[in-house]
C-alpha cells in the first residue's frame, strides 16, 4: 500500500488526522471555557507543526536536500524549527490558563511576580524537540520513499538489461552455424537430393522459429522440441559419423507452455565444446516431464585438446544463461553443472 507516492501521502494524512483529533479526545470531557482554551491552544501548536511538516516535505526536501543543497536545507530547517518553537510560545504562553475575556491575572498570580523563566525554557525546549521530531520523521519517510523508488528504478533497469540479454541470447545461434549448414546443403544437392531437400526444410523451420516464434513470451513444448530436433539434425550435417547424437524426449508430449529457446544455448555449447573430429565424440539430450517440473539433461564428451584450444566451457556464457533463467524463474529453478574429466553434464530443472 505504501510503495507508491499516493500510498505515502495517505500514510501522512492518516497520521496527521490522528494527531489533530488527539486534543479533542483529551479535553472533550472538559466543556468549560478553560477546556476549550487548552484545546484551541493545542490545535494552534499542531497546525504550526503541520505547516512545518508540509513545507519541509513538499518544498525543502525535494528542492534543496534532493538537489545537493544540503547547507541551505539545514540552515532553513534550523531557522524554521526555532521560529515555530518561539511562535508556539507566543500563541500558547506558559502559566495557568485564563478563560477567554479575562484580562486580569488570577488571584494566585500577583502583579509584579517574576516571570517563570524555567517554565518558559521548558516550553521552548519542548517545542524545539517536537519540531525536530516532526522534521526528522518527514525527512526520514521521504528518504525512505526515495530510496524505495530508486531501488525500483534500479531493479527495473536491471530487468530491462536482462531482457535484452535474453533477447540476444535467443537470437545468438551462431552465424557460422547457418553458413556451414548452407555449405553442407550445397554439397548435398549433387550427392543426395532428398537429404538436401530435408535439410532445407529443417533450416526453414529453424529460421522461422528464430524470426517469429522466439519473439513470444511462451511457446508450446511440442514446438520447442521440433526446433531442437531440427537444430540437432542440421548440426549433424556439419560433423562426421564419429559424432554420436542422441535425443531422448517423451513419446507423449503434454500441452505445456515454456519460454522459447530455453535449452538451445546449452545444446549449442555442448556441440561447440563436445565435438572433436579426430576423436569419437557424443552429444546426449534428454527431457523428462514431471507433474510440476521439466528436467533437461545435456551431456557431451570432453576432450583435453578441445578444452585447451577453446578454453573453459562457456559458449555464449553460462553466466548469461543463469541470468536469463533467473529473470524467467527468479529462484524457482535449479541448474547443476557436473564437470568431469571426460564428460560435461548440465542438469536443468524448471517449474511448470
């Protein structure tokens, strides 16, 4: 409720309404002129404090404190606090209260009696403390609101940045992949026309998915699996028969919606780092669908020579992948990475 500007203003209004009602609740049993005099005196002080609160909240804090004019702010606030304290003393003097209209001192106060300095100083001190508390509370609440607002803006900016990273991640299937695939298809045209046609159809499916389907927030799991199959099929054109690729998905795929291109970055990294032409290599992809979660397991062979030449397993970047998953699922996902001597495994579990 109090996360917006209107919420904070409502909070101020409720607090001050309760404060302004308090004198009436305090003196409502005293219907004498003396009771009304005390009530009006308290209201006078409270309205002075309310004026101080409003000036500080809507003028001094935004125009001076938040604009790095702290010296001017503290000087003006100090002057206002002192002024309110003494004005309160003038409008609500110390000493026994007098009913309206009384112009002579009561019998217990003799003319010429020394002025009660201690009572006056006590009243001034009380007014000063009250004014300081009012200023401090209004400034603190406004600083809290400003801090929350800045935190929200910072989180929104970070979220937008992550969305851009996610969008880039979705469209960052390597351009070399398309170039090599087209070269392979060109070679297949003369060698195996039927296989070349099938490859062109799969490439068309993949590009259509990248251009249109990946722009949506969610997509059917069936479409995602179809995309993965097309991707794997085209990747196999690039590699020799020494690369064993296995895709394991359920026969019956339920009608589920997931974010598009959720697994492709991990799968592309597996091809990039798990394939060595002179050595036997393998890529393993598995999807398991549970009652409330979807599990993806990707394994690839790991070769020392490939690791040294390409560096650590990163691809587009595991950090970017983790950020994208956090953007999509916050903390409701699990990503386990098992880096062994001869195998690299990624185990991702997301909620459905």
